[in-house]
């Protein structure tokens, strides 16, 4: 498979987190293929379809997986077999595992103690305040909703004020209110100078939180850099529509003159129209149909799935 | 007590499987008490109850439940990550968990064995059994802690060790006797309080040295394995 990486914003300085030509394979299966990236203070989104290798990348960053090739460092220090990195690192895994028999305060305080902080109780209180969990802090975690558990886990990961916070699919299973709350929290942490990386397979989540994105497709870094540039690349890709009308042939003739139309195929079942610009085409189509007196029976965008967006990026 | 030990102990007794620790010791004391109450000679029941149930079943099974409970369960449900993402030497984590496992196993098995020994013979026999149980707890705990790190099914591996290696092969293949913790335990108890009930098959020095080797090697290997602990990749 050959891929081209889109022109990324090459960072001029060394990042807090550095991946240098990192690959990871399981037997014959390559999960992560030659990825290099630098993470800087602020919020970065790690975007990619399910199974793309996001979790593998996060686990390697967090020292829970050895890279098969390449190096993963935080502040220049390797993360594998080096527990000292956890002084500067917080991890929130996708798996929702907590010591349910502890209260939120006990749990976060225990984490503070294991970080050997000087004032574990004070640090726990600050972390719980940050995630707005002080009201429920004396309740056992097993009585919490998913969102509350997630916030408690974030508090535990933040209690030692790490420079780097990694979150694996932090919005999964959250309701919209919890989601908004978590997004605000990540924003705030990013603004405070923390280096935050969160993974997601949902474009809109990343759009709302992260200015910078790293897009992973099939184990490779497909794009990296400013979100808006990548978004533009994604929206400017050709869009394919299946169109059926009262007179397909006449409609095709009129459409081919339209600037936003890149190509048309006439088939027995209708037209397949390739539009170069989603917006102008969807505005032009009804106008043309009206002018020609053609009745539109069906207009279906046929490649709107996220996977097609990713595969377009991959084709570069 | 370290925070890791605190969380481990809370986790151990907070789970329902902690209740599994009760019936076996109670059965052991109960059987001995019944035999004693009916004035049956200890020569008739001593070996079956003390060795057959106490040393061969109660001690290793308690050690297995506790030894896999302090680490295997946390690996199973993923909570281990909260302990591993701390700047703690992996040695510190394993030693805390080992301390909890060994001491809980020692108490839960040595106390009923002491009572049974007293009922079957003398305080000396009781004390000998208790000491042997403590040595057994130290060695078994290290082994089962290690099993939690080398296998996703530590309880199964532990049962195979107890039933097949110690139980079955130990009776037929004489060489395995030197590599079975159960034999060390019987030997140590027998050398402290020689009775007709216990029958040691190996030397005392071998028993002590081998127990120490199991304990140290198991713990060191567990520390090393925890250092390379990997999380599984994509779940979907």
C-alpha cells in the first residue's frame, strides 16, 4: 500500500511528546506503520476510523506497549519500561475500569499518594474541583453514571498536574451535556499549557475541541496539522450523488455544463454525478431541474460515510 | 501500609470471591472437631484430614484464591492501569501485593491448621503445621502472583499446578517431589513435630532451600514481567 502524507505543518521545535518512525506489529499484522509526530502544549485530536491504530499509538505513548521499531519519548525520555514518566503523564483509558468500592475522593487521593505528592488531600480536592465532582466526592464510584465516572478518572489522571494528558475515546457513551462538559474541560486544560491528546473516530468531536489534528488511517499518519486545512481538504473532495429524475438524459446534458460537476455516468437506474464542490452542486441541481422542467425523484449522496472521507485522505 | 497494599486489600475483601476463603478452613476445623468429639483415634483420621484436606487442598487453594485475587483480578477488570500509571518502581507494586497475598494466605490457612493440629495431637503439632503453612503461603503466593502475570487465566494454570503437578505427578513421578511446594510444607511440619500422621519424603534442607528459591524467583520474575506489562490493542 502506498500512501502520501498530506503537507503537514512541520513543527520547528521538539514536541513534548515525540514519536519517531514508530511501527508496531502483532505477528504479521501491522497495527501502526512508520508514524512520526510531535505533540505540543494545547489540545490535539487523534482522529481515525475504528481499528486504525489510535489506541495502539496511545498505549505506546503511555508506556503500555513497546514499539516494534522507532522511539516514543516524553521530554526526551523513552516511555517503555520507564515508570518515572508517569510523573509528567496522565492516562485515561477507553476501558471504563475503576475501583468501584472506593469513593471518588478516596480514589483520587489514593492516586495522589501513589504519585508521592506532598499534600495528597489538597491535590485531590483541586482535581475534583477541576472536573466539578466535589458534590459527589463522598459517594462510591460504583454508584456513578458513566459521565461522572469518566470525570473521576480524569481527576485521577490529573491529580499530579501532569504536563501530558492522554485520553482514549473520552466522549464515548456520554450524553450531550456530559460531552460538552468534557470538551470545556479539555479546552481549559489546553489553554493552561497542558499537552492534551485525545482519540476519536468522530469528526465533529475533534472539530469542537482540537485546533490541531493527527489523522490515522490503517496504521499510517494520513494527515497532520491545522484542523481547518484538513477539513477543507475533506470537503473539497469529489462528492458522488445518485440522481433519478423524470428525464435522466436531458438532466445529464444540462448538468455537464455546470461548473461544479466533474463527471456524469448514465445508467439504467439513473445518473451517477461526481461533483467537485458539495455546496455549489447542491444549490445548482434544483435550479437546473426547475429551469428544464425536470422532476427530481431521488438525490442521494453515496459516499458520505466517514470511511470514505478517510480513504480520500489516504489517496492524498 | 502503602497505598498499593491498601487498595489491594480493599479489592481483595471487597469482592465476593473473598467469601470463598471461608468454607475450606471451616470444613477443616469442623471435621477435626467431629472426629475429636466422637473420640476417634487421630491415627484413623489425622492423615486424611490434616494432609489430605489441610495441606493438599486448603493451603494451596486459599493461596490460589488470594494470590490471583491481588493481581489477576485487577488485570482482568483493567483497574491495574491506575496503579501502573504511577511513578512507582514495579518492585514496590509487586512487593506490596505479595505482602498482602502472603499474609492473608498465611493467616487464613495457618490458623485452622493450628487448631486441627491441636485437636489431632498436641500444641506442638499445631505449631508445626502453622509454621509449615506460613512457609507454604510465602512460596505459593509468589508462584500464583507470577501466574497472574504470565497467563490471562491464572486460576486455571494454578489449578493445573495444584491438581496435576502436585497431586497427580507427585504421586507417580518421584522427581517432581523436589519441585512441589506441597512436599516442602509436609516435610517442614514433619521435621518440627514428627508423628505418624505426616510422612516427609525429602530432606529438611532441601525443603527450606527450595521454598526460598520458589519465593525469590517467583517474586523477581513477577517484578520483571510487570515492568513489561502491555495493554491489549484496539478493542473493537
